[in-house]
């Protein structure tokens, strides 16, 4: 149980384009989803938290107009990187916690590697 | 602010041996949760073990166990009978609300 998927797993795009990453909870309903960014050999940095049907809460220093988050249902959250630039290249990971599970525990997706040329 | 410190950037253990990864944290909260996550080369974050701060009993999951010292704010992970598949980055994490606070991680190398 507690499986989280992400799509795509790897994306390359040109500078200036927008990229959407999907995060799905496959076998549970996710009341809260989280988006992280991870640079090579570093820890995870929380970008934003989203609750189903509500606006996302962004961490300090994260541009909400740059990283659009939509948590439209209890099983799906999306992160859209708008007008991507090379400095947005990174590994993006989502996590979820939800109904029927330990409410304090986050379960992670496999991550998405974004490369902006 | 809550901080999590993992003082060992790298550790090495021989197959079948035991290794302990250290983690300390700083908080003024009394109710919280502690976790160890494993991140292998695939970069998938895998929950290894979970500890509730109000429970004195140390959590165990098969070969993985913790030594939780609440007064000392210490939460170390012991891996017994190490296997090659245990090689990964290990992150200690703290949660007192909604967010996870991660340490910087310890890279574990397992040698045959």
C-alpha cells in the first residue's frame, strides 16, 4: 500500500517552455501532497504543500507564479514549471499523506528529472 | 525552528556487519515524529522506519532498529546484517506538524 507515482520520470525541454509534472496516489486518497526539489548530493528542499481543493502554500523563496501547483482531486496533484530556464533543471519529487494511513507519514513518488536546455 | 543534524556524511560497512547512523535534532515541541528514509541510486525515497516521540519503545523493522533518546534529542539508526542492497543515502527527518525537516543525509557504502 501507499504507492505514489510521478509522470514523466524524465523530461528535457527548451528554455522558455512550460513543463507539467503529475503526482498520483495510486491506492489511497491523498489529503495533502508535497513538492520537493533536490539538487545532486543534497537533501530535499520543500517547495510547497497542497491540500485537495485549496490553494497551495509555498515555502519562502519559491516563486508561486513560476511553480504552479494544482491539487484538483484526492489522487492527483500537478506541478507546472512555467517558462522554464536552465536554472530550473533539477530533480523534483512529490510526496503524499492521506486517508487510512499514518497521518504524519509522507510517501514519496519516484521523482522527475527535469533538464532545461 | 527545528533542525536535523546528521554528522556523518559517509559511512562504510562490510556485508553482514552492523552499522549505526547518527541523527540529532533540535525542537521545542513535545509531540512529534521521527523518520529514517533511504534513497538508493534510483532516487526513490523509501520509508525505512517511523518513531512516535511519545512512545518510549524503540521502533524496529526487521534488520532496522532505532535508538531513540528523547532527552538527548537523538535518533540513531542501526542496520544489522548489512546487505549490498542497503547501500544508499539515508535521511533522518523530523515532523511536528505538516512539514518534514530533513537532515543532510549519510551516504552508506556496503562492501562485500
